[in-house]
C-alpha cells in the first residue's frame, strides 16, 4: 500500500493521442463558450449608458464585493424562504463548486505538475466531491419534480433547462461509474474515501478486469464529450445565469436609493439639447446595458411573481414574465443580428445565432409566426394567472417594436403598484420597477398613452397642483388649530409636510390633526406651508409623467429653500420618499448642511424615547401594515413598531407577510388615483391577511394605506365586527397624556 494517499490521474486513458484529443475538444468547447459569452457582452454594450460603473469610494467597492459574497456565493436570498427549491439550488450549487474544485486540482497536479492532489488533501477532496455529487443528483431530482410533477406554473420557460438538468445528473453518474470501475480494477487502497464509487465497484464485481477497462474507456470519453458539450453550450443553457447573475449582483448597488425612480436627468435640458429626445423605454434599444444584463441574469425562479400583488390578484402582470418576455425579445433580435454590432468573425457570429435561436429560443415555448415569435397556443406554462398568459404579444419581430404595445400588453405595465416586492425578493438583483416605470414613461411622454382613469388626476396636478380641489382649501384641515403657517424667511426646527391626502380628505385630516396635537404636546418648533404646499409629484412620476413631476419638484424645492428648517416631517411615505430620495436629483433643499427628511413614525419614536411625550397604557391588540414606500423603499420597519411598543400593554400581532415581505395595499404606482378594475381587489386580500391575525385594529403609517385598508374592511363586511383602521399618529394621540394628567400606575405611587 502506497504511503501517500493519491490515485493515478488519467488512469486507463493516459496516452498522448488521448490527451491531445481531449485538449483539442476542450479548446473547441472553450472557443464556442467564449464566443457565446462575448456575443452576449456585445449585446449589453449596445445598451444605453448607466451609472453602475461609477464607484465613488473604496468603501462602496467593498460593499459591492460584499453583495456578491452575500447573495452570490452565500446564496442568502436563494435560501429564503427555506423551501425545497432553495434546498435543491443550494445542493446543486455547492456540489457543482465541489466537483469543479476537484477537477481543477486534477488539472493543477497533472498538467501544471504541482503535486497537490495527494495526502490528506487528496482524501478530503475525494470524500467531499464524492458525497456532494450525490447532493447534485438529489437537487436535480427536486428540480425535476417541481418542473414536471408540480402544477404548470412552476415549470418555467425552456425545455433546454430540462436537458441541462439531465446532463448534470448524467455527468455525476458518469463520474461515479468511472470511479467504481477504476476501484474495481486497481483495488484502490483509499477507496473507502470514495464511498459512492466503492459501492459502484461492488456492483461491478462480476466484470473481468479487461471488460471493466474497456467499459471505463468508453464511459470516460462519453463523460469527456458530455462535459465539453456542457461547457460549450454554457451561454445557451440555464448555467449562463451563474455568470450573468454574478455580474448583476456585483453591479446591483446603485448610487440611487431604492425608492427613487431612475432619471435621465433634467427633461427640459434634454429637450433643448437633443433634436429628437427619447424618454423612457420605448424599444429594446432604449434599455441600458445594465437592464440588458438584468434580463439575462434572471433564473426564472418565480419568486418575484409569487410576491407580486398584481399577479396574485389576477391582473395581467407577472414581473417574471416581463423580464423573460423582454429577454426573449432581445435575444431573438440579437440572434438575427438586428441589435448589437459585432466585432466577432462571421462564422462564430453565425454559430452563436444558430445556437441562440435553436437551443435557447427554439425551446422556450415560442413558435415562429412570420417575422416574430408568439407563445404556443394555450400558453398555460407561462403562468397560472390567465391574464398573464396573454400578456406577451410579438417577440423578436423588430428592433423598433414598442415594448409596451407591440411586444407586451401595455396593461401589464399599468397594473404595477411599484411596491418593490419583486425587487426585494429577487435573488439576482433585478430591478423590475425601473423597467416598468421606464415603459410607462415612454407611453406617457412619447405617445401620450395613459389609462383614461389616470388622466383626470394628472390634469388636476397640472392645473391646480393637487389632485383634489381648490388650492385655497388646502389648509382647511387645520381649522381651530393654532398653527404657524410658514413664509419665506421663517425659521423652525420641523417643517411639517402634510401631503394632499391628509390636507383634503376629511378622514385623513385626522392624521394631520393628531400629529399636530402630538408636536404641540412635545413643544416642538414647527410649522406648515399652508396653501403654498403642492403635491410632491409622486403620482405623476410613477404614472410616467416625468415632465410634470420635474416641474412640480422644482417648484417645491424652490419653496422649501425659502424657509430655514432642520427637518421635514411627512406623514405620507410617498411624500417622504419623493422629497428625501428624488428631489436631490434636481436640487438641494438648502445651501450648506442639508435638512433631514423623516417620516412621522421616526419622529414619534424619538419623542417617546426622549419622553417629550408620554402615553397611557392600553390593552389593545393590533396588527401593523407596512407601507411599501416606508419599508421596502426606505428600509424603515422598526420606527412604526417601536412607536407602538411604547404604549405599554399594546400588543402587535404580525401578519404572516410583514416587514420586507409585507403585501402592498394596492394604492401605489398611481393606483390610488386610477381604479383599473382588473382581477381581485388587492386591499381585500390584504385585509383578509390582517384579519387572520385575530386583531380587530389595523395600524398603518400612510394615508393611502389607511384608505385602502378601510375600504378593504368595508368590502369584506368587517365593519360590523368592529374592525377599524388607524394611523399610528392617531393611536398615539388617542393615548397621549396631556397637561397634568398622569397614567394610572403613576398616580398610585
Ligand atoms: S412592484 Fe409590486 S406590483 Fe409591480 S411588479 Fe413588482 S411586485 Fe408586482
Ligand atoms: S425573482 Fe428575479 S430571478 Fe427570479 S424570476 Fe423574478 S426576476 Fe427572475
């Protein structure tokens, strides 16, 4: 028995012709793979500019590596929720890495002559790859079960993906057979470290050594051809997402906060500079290189679709299919050379076009019809939601085809509430909202195609600066309150930005009055803008009316700059997000140090923590509905909860979908102002979720959410059962200890 554990590399095939042939095949595989990858890079390079390559500091660069390690190598988002699919992905991923590592060690030892594949290291790598290979097979079995035995909605996209799964299993099985036959013939003394290979060797006990060697040789070449085919076809199979998603995760971090809409800059300047200015995403040629990369990074996992309130309520929108339809469109055009110029030799370009068309698109459920592709007739594999089955129109017809209108049904884009649930769950860092709002911008600005339900609101914003009524009525909510109305030159600590809904809507005015009551009780220096305040512009921007938004933003910035303040407090998360994250795209709110923009729950939390206000105990139980633009848009989940927890005795019962997973109320993305009457009501679903907690009170921190949840309570006839909806400011105001009043337990001492 040799003293140093190892094995003969290339046992039974170590002849010069065999090695030369193997490397020749490997070179061909690498050439095909490299040309496919480079062609894809050429496609991305054909996209418009994007700021993702701007890294302002070494710290930012470190964060990007952190993103890649956390979600790429670390698979953090893939592991959540911990489901059979997550287990399968992790098993395949880890097993694949282990097998790749073991193969690389063989190469380093044999071809580079570095004697590394020996001793304890050899034994550790052998046992690890042997066992983790089983994990790959098990993981593929779970994927196959989901693909073929679960309902059609889980069987995403292409049959080539099924072949790819099969080839992974085949490669592992081939490896075990090779190992077993080698052990059978050589009597490998270290075979115990290859338990699966040893088991295969035992199965081969009746084979003569010469028959086993022949079988080994045939299997070895079969294995080599399978591996090289997998390498060569990498850009045309699901495995390509390993490269594209890693690149996308590294580039995911944007200088722009998540809640902010992507801006092409000052629209008036753009119109002056360019003779034919283009706004938003009209055709695939308008997508940035980063957006084209995102399309390729999609693994079709369906997490975004499962989280999407529009999809779940039967509207014609699946964020997954928006990505996949656009990707198929881009790749079909790329395959026929309609987009993306090339510096590659003609032969490689053709090969890439053929493989792309034949393998990737030809097996995507797409059927050629004239000059474009359509999904096969029943389309059931596309989604459970029937409206989504019909959302794709013509794929890959022309590079000038309008994405919203000719490639995808425009209603798809209008159905989005911009809740960012898709962005939150996507394990590979895709920003669906950017693409959706970009298409809205094209429809609104380039073609004037807006849902008629939204037009009245936009007209009102343009004419009156608010969606409700006479600007002179804006301050009526404050009737009877002694409230400083700020004018140019005034100085306060807190500027309270009321927002249109809380200023005009009788029910939501109670939020504003409650907040004023609290700020007065805390003795804060604050004021409001009164009739000078206009809409923040959030609905205009989310409806694609970028021009209108920008003029409103500039007007408000000018107004805010005329007053001196340390904080802007907004009780509407949409105003909060717009002023905090979007106004800086157009100007500063002050010269020098910038004021802080805070949501009212952040102020309430602070006032309670500093005991500037005190509240009575309460034995109430309530559930909290996270506003999307406070939570996912700005990462603020704790301030509302901490505020509520300051009320002693008050119990928060969390909904199953809360915090990052919180479901939208259905009002975002301009939907508060346009009722598209498609599918089920989102607020009804959310109200059912709230009621499932057993709490009779739903608290929230947004006037839109409050409206939608109250509407949901009415729709589900829960009013009679005593259900009520309150803003957190109302909850705190109702429990506020005022004047000399003391809480009961204080009085006992
Ligand atoms: S933002 Fe929300 S509504 Fe829009 S696609 Fe994403 S999950 Fe669906
Ligand atoms: S969550 Fe991301 S990777 Fe998964 S289907 Fe949606 S877009 Fe694709």
